[in-house]
């Protein structure tokens, strides 16, 4: 046995140190990557549950002040949690009801405007400077129609997806109620799973991560409100149909960093183009660009800079990865997940007890045969 160990040691000594370090680092990267892939695959198999938990946590960060106020005025925990849940449902139901009524009232006029706008756009393409023929335009329209039909889900798949969405929403609301009611108790129960000597560091790191979630959600809501108010006001002043639905779309799209505002602005410009013409579309485009510039250079650095503490390149890569892995839902949760992970790891390492310079290593005290430490004796 000793000879084999000696031979192994001699062989290892012949391997350059840099190669040994690189091999060890590569093995660690492979192990971490395999672990992340396994966890991601497991969460993907239970995607409705995973999304429900994430949505419940994000909504808890947003609605918890309502429950806290109700507790301070003497309401029991269950009533405070129920009040927070009802306030959320009311905040969602009222805008949807107003938007639905306005959409139904403007729908006949919008159909006429869209028909005239599409015909005007067709004339511009055929008679404009672009070398487009009638056959090429008809072929492009037929291709778009066929692509839309292929992208549309079949009835069975659509029903299954709708059932999963409804189940996920109901599960998220139930989890939201329990988190609002028993959040601290649930965390204390989960904290007991950590080793006792590391519980303080885990607690501090987790609370820092939770504060990041709170700051991110509230900052995102504030930025979304400013975007929606700015673009919505411009749409109303210009006279674009469906201004309220487009305002709500702008608000919801703001929860997808970088990409969401661009998509919502493009939809608003397209509606203005097909309904009101080129001049109003250009005015809407100018308003959208103005609002987005104010957001990017003023709101994002002031409001979201503290919450995320991430470089814009990291945010863009997180959104892209989340979109590729989980679609729209992945794009929404990718940035807060990245920010929380970074904050938790940084805080966990920052709370490590520093070792004094020059301090000797700890010496283990041998135990007696009976299992009890030997008592101290006076000199």
C-alpha cells in the first residue's frame, strides 16, 4: 500500500502545478454546472409549482406593507394577510374592468381605423420608393398568415396550458396568503435546516437577499408606473385608439427589463400607424423614445441601481438566458433571481469572522477514553 502511494505521489509530482490547478478548477466547474443543470431540470419538470413560488415571493415583497399596516392597527395575522390579498386582487381587477369596457366601446371604431390604416400602408409599400411588387406583398402576407396558424396552439394543448396557468395562479395566491400570515415562522423553520454554527450568516445573507427582492419589486412598479403614465398620456393627447389597453400593456411589459419597454413601444407605434397614419405614428415613436431615455438615464440608475447592483450587461445576459430557458416567465424572474443570488453570496462571504493576522491555527484537544475532557489543574 505504501509503495503504491509512493508511486502515485511520484507521478503527481511529475505533473506541472499549473496543470493540476487547471484540472482541479475544471472539475469544480463541471460539478457545479452539473448540479445547476440537475436543479434546473427538476424545477422545469414542476414549472407551474416553481413559477407559483417565485410569483408568491415577489407579490409578498410588494403587498407585505399592507399586511403590516393592518397588524399595527390591531388586526389578527389571518385578517391582515387576507386584507393584503384582497388589496392585490382589487388593484388588478379595477384596471382590467376599465380597460375591458373601453376596449369594447372602441372596438367598432378601431376595426374601421385598422382597415383603413392597413390599406394606406399597403399603398405606401406598393407606390413608395421600395421596389416591392403586388406578388411579393401578397406572398409575404400569406407567409405571415401561415406562420401565425402554425404558432397557434392546438385546442388540446391550449386547454392544457390554460389549465396550468389557472392552477399556477390559484397556487400562487394561496402561497401568498400563507407567506403574508406566517412568513417569519416559515423562515425560522427553514433556518433550522442550516448548521448551527452557520445559522447567523445564513440568516443575514437571506435577509439581504429578501431586501433585494423588496427593493427590486417596488422599484420596478414605480418605473412601470412612470413609463405607463408617460406613454399613456402621449397616446391620449395624440388620439390613438385603445390608449388605455396600450398603457396597461406598457405597465406590464416594464417588468421585463430592457426588452419589455421596447416591445410595448413598438406595439403602440404600430397601432398608431395602422389607425392614425404615419404622422401620429412618428409622434408616438418620439414620445416612446423620450420616456425610455428618461427611464434609462434617470429612473433606472436612481431607483433600480441600488436594488440590483448589477451591470447592464449582466442584466441583458440574464434576460436573454431567462427568455431562452423559460420564455416570458423566465425573462421576468431572471433578473431578480440573478440579483438575489449575487447579493446572498456576497453577504454570506462578507459576514465571515475575520482571522487575526499571525494567529496560530486552532489546536484540537484530545479526548479521554471515557469521552469526557480532562479537567483543568492548577499549577
